[in-house]
């Protein structure tokens, strides 16, 4: 049996013909193509989950200023927010904290799991960990969520792009949101078709999202966009499981996203020449900090 697949259509056919979830097909593919045992895959999954969890704990318990000095401490402040002001509910509130935390850890040279990129690394752990913390989900289900997400990420990478410099932030946070949305559906017992529909909805909801990092650093507005990707994943998953969302096949949406990304002007594709990167207030703060850094260097 050949377990390889290159797009959503092939993946869903393997799932249907063998009555298997996306995560199991992905595991069988990795075992076959990589000639590795299931136990080795599980060990790698657990390592990735530990890294994700540590990245969150690091920023929440011991905030660190980012290398560029633009972010640091946001996750801890949100974690300490008065409950009367936490309007999103526990699972979404925790997901926002997790996304902020991983983004801070990344920007302060901590260890993260690129999922699919460093700039979008907060989305998937935000979703997975908040579900594990708030719902009755087993460790095996958590593992399968991560593997499911990896299958969607693989398809997007093969047929589209996950690079902000090539296709805007929709290719990074958008892809991460699609991966997380699909993972949510499988973790809650949804079908492979619902997983792919959720991923398509998540991509469509962030279609056209530009990549405009201030000072060219993965800090602002990247950090808060990770929170939007995480929250959007929950929205997309619910819509898909209720059969109330977009009906564009994921393969089509991946191509649409790539084409839109390539149509974005250079100034909106990670060059720091447009969007938030040229906001006068942010530029002024950056100029003050750069001046201070030069002054310190002369001391």
C-alpha cells in the first residue's frame, strides 16, 4: 500500500478507502517513506509538544524583552488580567496567552517549534495546549492533533507557500491557522472532510493578510497576529463541524491563497516598506530606541 499523497484529494481518498483519520494516514506515510518505526515518530511528536509547552511557560513565568525591544511581557500581563475583563472564555483566553508567549520566546531567541514557520509558531501550540488544558483530551488525542496539522502543513507547503516574503502573512499565520483548525476537528472527532473544510475556511478568513514587520523583525504586528490565527482556527473548526462554512475545496483555496500572495506588492511581503512597518508612531519609537542603542555603544 502506497501511503504517499501530494494534495488534499489524494489524502481524503486514502482516508476514505481505509477508514482512517488524517493523522493515521500521515503517520503511515512517514513510517513508509522515512523507513522509521511508529515509536520513533511518537518520540518526535512528544519532543515537539514539550518544546511548545516550555516556550509558553518561559514567557509567562519569566518574561524576556525581544531582541528588537518591541515586545516582551504581554503573555504574563494577559495571564494576570482580572477575570471580569476576560471576555473570551477560558479556552480562547488561554489560547491568546499561549500565542503571545510563544511569539515572545521566539523573538527573544528561545527555542520554539516552527509550525510551519517561526513567525507563525504561536498559533498551533496556542490551540493544542489550550484544548488540552481546558477539555477532556487524552495525550494520544493531543498527539494526533499535531500530526493532523502536519499533514495540512505539508500539503500547503507542497502546493502553495508558507513564506511571508513570498506570499504575505496569509502564507504564515494563515497556514498555521488552517493547520490548527484541521487539528481541532480531528481532536473533537470530526471527519477528514470536515478537517479539510475547516482548514479551507481558516485560510479564506485570512486571505490577503500582509506581512509588514516593524524594523523587519518578527515582533510587531506578528505577535498579535498569532493570536488572531489561533482564535480563527476555533471559529473555522466550529463552522466546518456545523456544515455552516465555506465550500471551497482546500486544494483550490491553497492555490487561491498562493495567487493572492504573489499578487501582493513587494512592500507588503516582509520588506518592512509598507503597512504597520511604516506607521509614524512605531517608526518614531524605533528611532528613539536606535538612538539610545547608539548612545549606549559610545558609553
